C-alpha cells in the first residue's frame, strides 16, 4: 500500500480538497473555502496546512468567530446545502464563540464543518492558556459545548483517527436527513503529529444528492387521504428548496388547484404572484393563508418541521383537519399527529399527482382561495406604501427596499420584528430571493449572513435588513465584506432598542421595561444616540442617514450603484407593526400578578391554550 506522510492538519486539508460535488452535472469542490481566525490553538498546525493549500482552498480571515460561522452558514443556505464552508478558530474563547452559530446550523439543518482548536491531548503543558480545567473529568474541554449543537462530534486525539472520522463527518454534511453542523475538535499538539496515511484515502470522491423514494404503502395511504379532502391546504417548507422540488411543487399545486402557504424557510418556493400562492403561514403569516388553515380539512405539509411560528403554536389550524407530512426525515414526518409520507419531495410530489387522477378540491374552496389571495395582495400594497409619516414603520421601509430590489436580488434578515414584516410583505419571484434565519432567529446573523449570501451569489444584490439591536450585537463583518470586495447593502432600522420584544412585553401585560433604551437603566441624560452611518463608515463602508421613505428610496439607488458595501440608517417607530394577518404565539403569561394588565393577558392566554389542546 502506498502511503504519504502528513501531519494530522495537513491530512484534514488534503481530504477536504479531495471531496467534490455534482451540481447539475458540473463537478465543483464540496468545500470551496475555509474561514479562519488563528490563535495558539490552530495557527501552527492547521494554519500551516491551509497556507500550503491556499491556492486551491482559499482561506478567508474574519473579524469575529461567530460572524464568520454565520457567513459560512448563509453561504450554504443560499446554495441549497450543495457546498459547505469550514471554520476554524483557536482553543478557548475563539472556538466557543462559534457555539451559537453551530446552534443556528443545527436548528436550520444546514451543513458547516467546524474545526475548533483544542487543548493538548498529551496534557504535558497543562493547564495551557485559555484552557478550561474540569475538576472531575479531565477528558472534558470547553469544546464539549459543541456536542448538543452538532450533528456529529469527534475529538481527534491520534492522527490515524481521521481514517474513520473524516468519512463520517462528510457523510453527515451531505446527508439530506442528518445534514447539519459537524465539529471535529483538533488538539493543537495532535494537529502537528505526523502519520503515514494511505494514498487512496485522498482519492477524489464526487458526492451527489441522495434521493429517497416514498414507501409504496405510505404513498397509497397518502393518495387515499387526499382523495377524501374537499378543502386542502399545502404548507411549503424549506425542504422544497433543499430537494430542488420547485417545478414539482408548481406542477402539483397547479394541476389540483391547491392553495399554498409558505413557511419562513419555504418562502420563494413559488413566485409571489403565482395563482396558488396565498402568502405565508402562521404567527407572522398572511391573513389569507391563515384563514384557510382554520377551515381546511387536510393540511399537506411538504418539507417543514412545523415549528410554532408556522402552526400558530398549534392553535391556528382546524383541529378537525387531517395532516399529511411529506418529509425526507421521519423525525419531522410524525409530528403533530401527522400521517407520514417519508420521501424526497422532488420524487414524491409527482407520484402523489399521478395517483390522484381526476380528483379536485371543491369548487367553492377554489373560489375562496382566489378571493382571499386578491384581498391579501391589496393589503400588502396598502401597508408597504409610503405614508409620508415623520417616523416610518417597518412595513414602509420593507416596501421601499422591495421596490428597489431586482428580480434576482436577495433580502437577508434574522431577528426582531423585521422577520414578521418581511414574511408577510416581501415579494419575490426568485427562489433564492428571501433569506431568513428564523429557525434559531439569531440576533447578529444578519450582516454576516448577508456577506455569506453575497459570496454564494455574487451577481445578486444582497439587501440586509437589520434592527439597531442586532447591528450593535455583531457588525464587524461589514469590514470583512469591504476587505473581501463582497458588497452588501444594509438598511439599519433604528427604533432605539428591542422594539419587537417591547411590543410583546406589553401584549403580555407588562410595562415598558429594559427593552427600549428609554425604559432601561442609564445615566442622567439617557442612552446615547448611535450614529450608525458614522460607525459603518469607520468600518470602510459608504454610509448615510436618511429621514424618510422618499430619502430612503433615493439612497437605495446610490447604494445599488456603489462598488463597496453601503449602509443606510433610518429611524423607525418602535410601537408600530402590521396588524393585518398573523396569529397567536404561545408566550407564557404569569398565573399570578399584581398588574391588572397581566391578569387580563393571562385570561386571553388561557383561551388560546384551550384551542391549542384541541390539536394535541
């Protein structure tokens, strides 16, 4: 057997470079790049290996470990999980900074390879700088924090362990069911240890999306269930995108005149103006789709895990409705008392259609769908128009940005009140035009995620919509976008605090407390007014502050013409949100309180809980 002597770190890099992926007949690298912030835990081992491979495997330097991992996650999300970025950070705080991003990837079922440096496997120099010593278990390090937020975790304590670990890692990264973050903790000493690896271990391997066909009996049962329905509703989730089942979804719902409500992850599965697209589902959904959910006798959930926002915390959907779950993951297909149809959406939807023959929903249902859709589109037109207010609401800003966006442009967001407004109101015909991290709804994802989306689709304009709270949490990758030449357009909506949670606090009966800057502890004179434009300019972006929607529209044209990242700040109303549409969300209210407002909110809460129990 021919062998090649490499350090463990060199072997990791060479193995990554040997992995390829078939994307529509074109062979591309599975790992197109590595994000790295070096420290003593990875600079001499993995850093040296990446330097030697830098021409074939680019290494990108970021300013924040969490931020670079968000960029990596956004990159793969934009490319429908077909290519995977890796991230490495030093032992200690550099690595644990990536734990939050690992949770983002885990919840959203997105692949990312995390290579945190770890403490010495030999333990000879212990305790080393930044080492967390555990008094009762010396095998634990701070990298064990990755275990609950990784789909696969290993700690490589001998260089030959790569022979079994790396194939498993890549299996998880490319598996449509188990897909998610993989963490390989790399002790800094073992990174430098050499081993005679078999040359065949580094032979090129081409990965292709594995498609699981539906079980014949489950398929027959699903067809029988649909044929009994008169008022069906399809819920399209992110699995429609990851399966590449856009055309199949279109054919299925068009043939049988099935109304479609989209989840946050599923939005864009159909063009916004498609005749069967009723808008979005759930807590932040369209009035049209939510109205149908309350009356439907069958819900066909395609590629969605039916989180609380999509189901209105289980209180929105007709409790008498049957539920058919088409999902490649059996874990998701059995939720909510669903009848499972386990299979790849691209394969399964045509088989469903073939078995339904001449079946159609009731004529009255089809007419109701058309009426509700027309009414909702009029609502969107109304609430997104420039109302000429001195302090615009989020919906007006969304409307301005949406009008500025081209057919193949992308909007990116993650947290606060904006995801709700965007889910209801953003219109796109481009299947990648709506990029929302709303599985973990991680504040700080927005700007880094915009960078990752731009790297994935450089010909698209990427509009990042971010609140002042998220901006202040994590903004450093603006400088990275400028440094790398990946331009994003960021619109910062400044409502002076956490306006979304302030509104939720009040809905639950609480007073304004510790959310808006006016309601928290400050020195005399209050919290300072942040100059976001000046801050962004200091990071290398072009930036300006605007005072109203008309000025915003003009600034967006300047931003689109810019050759570097552009940040536009605008003050917005913290109390205003779009009241049309939406549904109840289960946020627990105290059973006992001295505030009458809390007791009133508790009464409302109990009424909704009664509805929720009907769906359990």
